[in-house]
């Protein structure tokens, strides 16, 4: 089964992201707007218990962190994906690093860029047009994230929460 680890922003930021995703993101109905902390990975029922226990330990080592979405950006020319860029704070990067060390797979496809996807899989022309519009509209949002979520993928391709972990910083 496929799993992943994310942080969900507040309803306010989700609503803003969804106002674009409804039109420009074919995955709109499959997952709530989120910031990925660990990309999708495969695990069986035995492995996921150990993984969940390790994520609980990681959550105890990290305090709640500030999420600041500061602008609209793009992964072009790699992909025609638009996103709210999240400032890569030391706290976010530390959680990401912990989720990519033992016992987790250390592999990552790309350099980690904290973000919330708002549009993807567009033609080059649509990407250029929409990117120009959204850059001008911009985004400026700050909030505190105090939990992370282990998700799993259902047979229909949608994602749902498997477990939630409060960031406490109790065991630094």
C-alpha cells in the first residue's frame, strides 16, 4: 500500500488553494491541499506499524513550526506545476530530514522544496497564462502547524489519514 507524510494548512489556506485547484489540478478530488513532508512510499501492514511508531518519535522531537506561504511559483521547466511556495524554515527542513533517515528510505526524486500545489498537468500555454495571473495575485499567509499526518492511498487513488501526530518537542 502507498503511504505519505504531510502537513495540512488551515482551512483558510486550503480554501484559497482549492479556489485554483478546482480548475487547474486534476488531483483536486483525491487529496486535500497539503505540504508534503515525505513523498509516497510503499509499505506493508507489518512495516507501517514500525513506520508509524517512528513518526510518533519524530513528532515528539519537533516543536510546532511556522508555515509561511510567500508567493506563487512554478516547477517549470521540469513540470507545469504551480504552487504556493512555503518558506523552507530550519524546522520544516529538520522534519523532512528525519523522515528521510533510518528506518525510512533516504531516496528522494528531487531537491525538497516545501510547497502547496495549486495547479498541475497543464499545457505549456495554459501554464504560462495561469502562472502570470497567479504571480500577480500572489499569496501572503502565515500560520503555526502543530501536527503532521501519515496518509494512505485508497484503491480509487484518493488519500486519507492513517494517523495524526502532534508536534510537541518534548524529547529533543
